C-alpha cells in the first residue's frame, strides 16, 4: 500500500496496516504526528520483507537439472509474485 491518503481514509489505512503490524502506530508515532495534526493528507510508502528458506537438498537437486539453480530460484520468486504481488526479479 502506498500513495497519498486523505484524512477521510485514515481509518482504512490504520485498519489495513494493523493487520500486518500491530505496533506500527507506536513505531511511526502516527497519532501525534498525523492524527492530531492539522494535516489533511499523508503520503505513505511501504514495503515488506520476505524471507525464504529452501532446503539444501532441493538446491542441490535443482543444480543438476537443465534449468539449474537459477531456474529453481526464478520459480520460487514467481510463486512469491503470484501470491504477494511483485516482490522482485
């Protein structure tokens, strides 16, 4: 989620971000910096961190295939993109 959010949308922003990180308001000081301010809008830019663990045996097996290790890693990233949206590559 990102972009310019008007004051009328702040409850929706709060609700959505709180499903991801319940401590975000305290960490961002959201109430004092944004809610209690005279602001009518706020620009939000967010990202996520994804950690993937691939068993070593799977990497070794993939390295022996025609597509190799690169193909295996591309497949993993494609599955992440399909599930979460664009995460990279």
